[in-house]
C-alpha cells in the first residue's frame, strides 16, 4: 500500500520543490541576490499557492518548527493547531530531516483530534524546502483500513436487524389477505404494516448513513461552522416532536463558537441527541441544549429530565443497535443507531461524545469538539 502512494506523493513533492526553485531563481535575478539568500528569507509565493491548492495535507515549517503555511487538508485532519504541529510523531520526523538532510517517507497512525479515540492513517513524506524550511505532505489512507471492518459490520447488522421488520411485514401481509372480507381488520393490519415499513425504511437509511461515516472521511471539504446555527437548526428540526410530546426545548450558553467540519453532519448528530431526549422525557418536562467554549474546546450538552440510564448500560449506549429498553424502542420505532451515528460524526470531527446519567434524574450527552483557531480560520478561508 505504501509503494502505491510513493509515486504520486513524490511527483507532488517534486512539483512543489521545482516551482519553488524556479521562483527563487527568477526573484534572485531581479534583485541581484543569490538564490540561497532568497530561500533563507521567505517562503516563495509559488509554494504558498501550491499548498493552498492541495486537497491532501501540506505543511511548511520554519527553523523553529512554526507552521508558516498549511493546506485545508492539514487543518481538517487536525495536524495543525495555533501555528504548530499537533502530533509529536510528526515533529520527530521533521527534526530528523532537519538533522540529517535526508527525506523521510513513512506511514503513521495518529490521533484524529486532541481528545477522543478516533485515529487516522497517513502516508507522510517530509523533506527540506530550500535552506531553512521543511515541507510535510500527507495522504489519508484511513478508508482502506476501515473498509474491511465496515463490510463485515454492514453484513452482520443487516442480517440481524432487518429480519424483525421484514418478518413482521410478511406476517401482516398474510393477515391482510386472510381478513380481506373484514374492513376493520384490514384497516388495523394496514396501519401496522405502514408502521413496520416506515421502521424498515428508517433502519435502512441509518445503516447506510452509518456505513458512509465509517467508510470514508466525511470532511473532504472542511468549513468553519457556526455552532449557534447548528443548534438552532437541530432544535427547529425537533420542534414538532417536542410540541406533540409537550416537552419544552430551551437553549443557551456561550455564543459565537466555531469549529471546523461539515455543518449538515453536525446538525444530524445534535438532532439525534435532542430527538432521543424528547423520546425519553415525560410530558411537561424540559430538554436543555447548552454550549460552552473554553480552553480551545467547544462543548454542546443536551440534558433531559427522563428516567435516566442504568450505570451498567452507560458504556454500551453508543454501540450499534444497542437498546436499553427493547419494548420502548419498538414502540417509538427506534433503530438503535442514532447514538452510534452521533459517535462517528463527532469522531470524524476530531472530538468525542460523553454521557452522564442517573436513574430517576435524567441524562446529559455532551459533544466535545476542537475550537477553530483564528489563525487557521484565515488560512482556510483564503484557500
């Protein structure tokens, strides 16, 4: 797998270095300076433009290991924060190239963000760029590592979970046929058949959505996302369900928080948490959505006043198809995939999701995401 990516990465690296050399020589001729002097003063503009155009991760570092240029891909992978490389493994490679002068090509497994347990697999090449700078290029190989696992999970989940609604549809169809001369029975069976078909469609849709989240990095084109807008969107999507259940949704907290990512995916994750809170809340109660932004971490907490989750179930609530109350899940049409989707969306954004609950006192689910730094925001917007 490494050799397959060596040629394209080497080609990209060669194009960047070649463009840099040409620009250096032209600038040197115009100013009457030697090329090496130009390199020692600034990163050539041509390199900036190439880095900005890269869909993969590209980073240029100065002699103090400060990041002077980073591609949108590097920001999306969480490799750069506050003008510095996040991962000690990458810093070690840069230092080695600086000491030896030799280029390095290596495949690394790195943490997706500053917290959480999601990882990414990157094919990395590090080399000198002129006399002072270091160039780091990285291609994402995470999808190939996940693919086999996703295929196995998808087949297992489909065969296990779809057999119940499919069996119900089959039995109801037979009952309809047998009751063809009884209009009341036909209406009753038809209503149940409609409910089971809707449940089947929902499960299928969520399995496909979850498989896509596992199979590929959803953040191919990251943007700066306004968390206030995500919260407003998710609450609005749940307003009808809340009104019908006589549940009040209240929101508050720190305004103006921003993260990198995909706004629709984050809205889906928060929508799932709010929908769960409404389903398990008693009539006349409240569901709270609060945002805090401190120390580079944006937290979105969804709190309900429901029955709570037993302690022995807390570690399993994010598993696919896991249901605490099987009977209630059948009544509400829950698929057991909503929280698993939340987990994978948040992990794809370099964050994590946590749960606190106490039986009889409700639950709080908290999404934690890295805040978008202002310096990196400017770099991303310029690209």
